[in-house]
């Protein structure tokens, strides 16, 4: 049977006919149409970003405004990545270069629109620099992204240093002069020029280049709209997971742009009005009352707003969810030869929708919440409602699973205890918390700070939209409880998982400063080092133990099992036969021959030929007359003993604030090993090697 889409397609780009006939002017629409205060519109999948782009463009066109709609395809965004990489390998550098390039691209596109307007074509000819650049710009391709890619490759050719490319780009593009001429050009406009930018998630990758491109587009758009003033309006539509990634990587974002963000959300009343408009269009229902319109296609048990909210609990309060749910319910009813929707139709419909929503959850948050899929799946085939303590037990099983992905394990350990993982699951809308005073369930889909998880007797519930996907055992919600599932939204949002990660790491780093040197703080420092090893090397080191052989004569401080799967730890397992890894912890600054001899005494059998000394030295390198000779003595006996300072470990923890830098610890130790072998084994220190290089110059 052909799939029925009487309510229109769930994807707005295929739904223009229905949008033309039944678009609901939500508060989101009115804010964007009437206000100039906010130019970044952020929403999760299915909140109507593309529908808003289409309708705003159409309505502004009706007012005779000029429009520039930018909605790139996947290949266009991917094609810009190599050009963006020319500016460096950090978000800040890529942002700086793309910001300038994007400013130029928007100014060129604005000039092209004016040139194609018969009333303004003559105005463009007045500006020589603009006219010259515009001729070259329009000859380089058919779309903004293609043209920009060609321009960057041509203009930056021959400039080898990324920082020089950033510094020279403005003058190479004559950006200041172009801006002045476009400002004068737009002053002659008798109508507004509207810039709408959508679908930046097409071809987006959550890495340094991807985040840098989006960040640069935001800043470049803001600079253009600021320069051109009241003559130009711009709106950038951004998906929530990309917005969060930019927030995490751009430390200046909250100060510079966050006040200009509009958070897209829908309350039940707005969704009800939207659905009723679509019912009128699809079924030609002429009744004025929205309730009567809804009742016209539903059975008695689903009548009224309460019946609608009962259906709504199976969604994430987004237009796409609701449209998909209703289309599938209508299709099911028609297969049963019924014209009226009953609860069974929505139950059947919700099964497919539930799987889709659950998959979306993993796709949206995996970059800022590594391991979210493994943790949420662990609740499958269990109860929908459970105590906080039962939730903690479920998460503990995930943490103890030897097959858990290293990146996921590291992130979960950074978040902290199992209760902190529960808070993160609340922050992305997977878990809700019962409010005892109102007997309601409170969920957050926008990362609101989960301050409701406060006591061991809290009761949790998985959001009903995921029940079918996880095959949960559940009792029916009590009468009236369906509409008491509140989905909280705020204008100011918190990327809770990222915040928890950064806060937990910051707390661990700051703990070090409170640990006194010497015997007094020895136990504390050992415990601190164990926690750092568990986090920094979670991908490859398992079963990390403190004093595993406490009663033995040779008492090792920290021992971990080396899985040796990849990278640094595979290197030491292959090259040094180290299956069990020793970290000897010394809570003082200077180490010498005695400490090296102690570690050397441990290096037998499974412990192989390599071990580590962790100390509080302020200098990471080896000193002559101290560690250097000790290292060399055992190196020439076939043993490698690496000194690691607490400062090195805190630097690793700081890098781990970014989930993509899971290998920061491995990279740091790999570098340390190379320096030990290439430099210290020859008897040189870093200072002496530096002097030697100076004399050679």
C-alpha cells in the first residue's frame, strides 16, 4: 500500500504545498519575522527550521524584499573543508579565516542580487572595486560554497604559513574596500535585503574543521549584518548538536553571540493549533473551533485537548514527530477501513516513531556525550519507571562492561559517579524526574541544568517516546498523568554533558593544588594519580588498581592491564613486552637513582621492560646529576623508566575537556618516550640540545 501523507511530508523541504496551505504562525515565526534582535535560531531535529526558512522567504518576498537564501548540499559543505584547513588546525584559527572569507562571500552574493535587479544594476556599476571582484566571483561557479572554495584556493596559493594566510586574506580580498562599497550600495535600497542560512548540518563533521567552519559563518554573518545596518537582516538556522559543539569549543561565544540566539521550541497549545490547521487542509474540515476539528477525526477517548496531549506524550514535542505520528496513525486506520483514529492507531504508529527518535538521540549527542548509545540501550527490556538507585545500578553495569568502547568509558568516568551520568541523561531528555508536589514528570530536552536529582529516593522515568524502541515494561500512566509530562525549555540553555565534563575535569585538576608535598599528602596523591590514569588512559588500560599487592615486600603503587590495542600502549606492549603497567607514585619534586632502582626491581615477567615514575617535579625533562644518569643506567640494561610529572597529567586532563581529544594522554606519553630515547639516552638534556642547535645555526 502506498504510504499516506495526508498531513504532508515530515521533511519541510518536501512539504511546500502543505506549508503554503496550512502553515501555523508560531511564536518562533513571529519573533523571527518581527524582531531584529536575534539572528541565530537553534533547534533540535524536527523543530521546523527548514519550514521557517521557506515560509519567511516566501512572506518577505511578498513584501517585495530582496532575498538571499543559502541552503547548501552535503557535497558543497564537504568541499569547503580542505579550504578551511588552510587556516590551521585549531577552531580559533579556522574561525578567523572562515569569518573573513564568509564576509567576502556574503558581500559578493549581495552585490550579485543587486546587479540582477533591473532597478539596481546601474548602481553596482558605480563601484569599480566591487564591479571587478563581482565579475570574477560570478564566473567561478553556480553557488556560494563553490565560488568561495575557488577564491580561497586561488588567493592563498603560495602562502605556506596558516597564520600568514589569515593575516593576509583581508587585504588579498580587498575586504575593507568591498565592505565600504556594498554599504553605499545597500543605502540605495528601498526595501530590506534578507539573508536566510539553513542546512549547515549537511556535510557537517563534529571535528575541528567542521566546528571552525560553522563558527566562522556565525561571526562572518554577524559582521556583515552589523556593517550594513538596517538595510540587511540575516538569520542563521542551526541544529542543536552543532550549536552545542560550537559553544564548547569557542570560549568567547557566550560573551559575543549567545545573547543573539533564539531557542526554537513548541508548547502543546502551539502543536495543537498546527495540527488543526493541517486537519483542515487535509480533510477539508470547515469548522471554526479547533477542538471540533480535532474531534472530527478522533474517537471519543481521544477527544479534546486532553486526548491530543495523550498522543503528544509519544513524541518529543516537535512538529516532525507529531506529523509523522499522525500520518502513520491515519495509514493504520485506513488499513482497518476506519475514518476515525483510535488509541490503537497511535500505539502502532508510535512503535516506528519511537525507534526513529531513539536513533536521533544517539546521532545528536554522540559527539558531546560519547557513550550515550551504550548507556541508554542498557535500560532496554526493563521498567519505564524506577528508583534513582536502580538507575545507578544499571549504569554501573555499563561501566563494568569489558567491551565498552574506550572513548565512551573515558567520558563516563570524566562525568564522575553514576549519579552524574543520570544527570547527563536528564540533560538530554532521556530521563525525567518525578515532582512529588505536583505528581508530574519533568523532562528537559534542551540541556537544562538537572538540579532536581537531589536525593536517593528520587523516582525516574524514561521519556514515553522511547518506550517502544527499548521494549520497556510499563504500567499505563495514571489518568491525567500524560499531560503532566512537562518538557522544559529555556532561552538560555546549558550544554549539560559538556559542562559536567569540563566541571569534573576542572575539579580534579584543582584537587592537586590542595595536596601537600611529602608523606603527609602521599595517600591523597596516589589516589589522585589513580583517578587520572583511569580517565586519561581509559581506552587502553583496564583494571586499574591501587596497591594490588599490599602485603608483598615490593609494593607497587598503581598497576593496570595494558590491552595494547592501538597507539602508544600497543607500542610498549610490542616493543617492551609490558602487559602489566606500573606507575610508581612519589609525592615529592625530585627523584633520583633510588626511585629508578625501585621501579627497575618491579620489571619482571608480565611487567616487561618499561615502567613509570609519577612525581611533583615542576620540570617535565630530566636533569643532569639527578634523573638523567639514572635513566641511562637502566636504559643500557634494556629497561625504560619514564618520568611523568603531575603537571603533564593536568595538561592531559585540560585537553580532555574536548571529547574528540580522547588520545591526549597517549600522545603526551608517546612524545615523552621519543624524547627519552632520542635525547636522554645520548646523555643530553633539552637545554644542552637547544644550545647545540643554536651553535649549528
